[in-house]
């Protein structure tokens, strides 16, 4: 998408009243998304809808995510949160299985495994993740982009190490899907919360499972949504599960998915490549500006910028109308399609005093 048409799309969909640099916490909802949620909520309030939402819209959201993730729709399950998806995978592992994960990884990625108490958790520095994978490793669980500081994992090296030792891979794309190109088919499992860079309402999340991994992933959360024919499976045990990843579906939060379908459509129209160029370019501008002020950001080419020790400035920035976050003591700013050079200049201006 050309810059002019991108600007038109942004102007049509977003009107933040702040300098919003906090997509790593929560993405802004496009106007079309808000309108879709409002229409459904009003229809439910007025009693003019058959049920609480439309399964066809959920399928459209599934298809939209599949397109973004580069996989067939049959490999995508829908749900409500990353931790529930990860809990499903954790339940499938035998006692004593070894999980390797980065130090400081987001709790939703490692918590369900650690909570079992009978799995071997091994935490290593992110830059040593690939070399830590060994013949006894059952699963490597990690985020493509770290929540705390925006570092991008060496995805190719981790995949190669896992393949060499017969370990499976679980990738959390919550902090990257939407700005960093994703090929979910390269991992046994991916999990993605929709309410950050996918710009969806909270309550929409996506799990991808390769065909091979489905053979050992039991469908723990089985309701009518997991059936071949949901409306013939409303009473009693489900007799025929879907042969696709839909067998892992949670009952959809319709309000969230009616919005998610619209947000994913917008991302498809703009293109992840276009967003990647915009977001990483702005992040690079901010890193350079910070260096000029004597603040060294975590190096890299991420759309997320973190400055260790500067998190204490977050309240001051908030008072100036600049929304960022304080994570693990770092000032964290995240860039998306709706951000501009003026946003970067504004945060640098406040930090310069």
C-alpha cells in the first residue's frame, strides 16, 4: 500500500486523543471494529438477533488470521487467551518432559507448564535458546518478540536446533503478529493474543497446530464448537469431533470475534509488510533520538523500543499525554500503523525536558 493510501486508511480508522505508543499493552481498535461490536451489542439488547453472535463471522476471523499467519484455515483454532491455548499443550505432555524457555519469558507462555509440577522447566538467556536445546528436550516454548524489551528471538536457529533434536516448538506471536511476518507452519504450535498488534478486542486469540502435532494433542476443551456439526452436538457427549484444528476451539466470545474479523480485514488490506516498514522505521528513529539524549535503548530492529532504567519516567510522559509503559524497569514504546514521526518527536521532546 502506498504511503498516501496508508495515511488515508489510518485517518479513516483511528483518531487517538493521546500520543499512543503502547500497543504492546493494548492495540487501538479501528472504527470499523468498534462499529461491528456496537451493532451486535445493540442487536442483542433489542432482541433482534438469533443468539449472541454469528458463527460465520467467527469463521471469517479464523480465515483472516490464517491468511496473516500463512497457514490453511484448517490449522487454526479460536479461543479466548494465550494461557488457555498453552494450557491445552501443557496438558498433553508426559510427566518428566523437558521444556526449554527464555529467562523472563511472559508468564502465559511458561506458567501452564510450571504449574503442573511434574515437568522439567529449564530457563536460559534468550540469545542461548537454540544452543540449550538437547536430545532430552520435548518442547521449546518462546515468544518471537519479548514482551519486556522487544528483543527478537533467533527464530531460524531455534527451529533448526529443535528439528535436530526432535523437539517440538511453541511460538507466542502476540508481540509480533501484525507487524512481523509470520509463517505459523514452521512451528508445531503458535499462540497469538489478538488484542495487541492484531488490533482485536480482548477475548479473541488464535492457536495453530501442524497436522503432525494434532496427533498427540488431545482435545481437552470439548463442547459443541469442537464438533463436526455443532448444532447437532448441543446435548450429550460430542460424538464426532472436527477433523481440523477446530476440535480445539473454545466457545467463541462473539462480541470479540465480530470485532476481530473487521480488524484482521484491515491488516490484510494494509499488508504486514507495509506495517513492518512503518513500525520499525519509527522505532529506529526513536532509538537514534534516545541515543542523542544519552539514553541507550535495547539494540535491534524491533518495532518495540525499551530503555532500561527509564521506566520511572512513565508517569511524567502520561501527564504530557504520551502513553507508554513501564516493564521490568524499562520504558517501553511500541509502534504500529497508526503512529507517525510526530509521535516519536513528541516522546523525545518530553524526555529531553
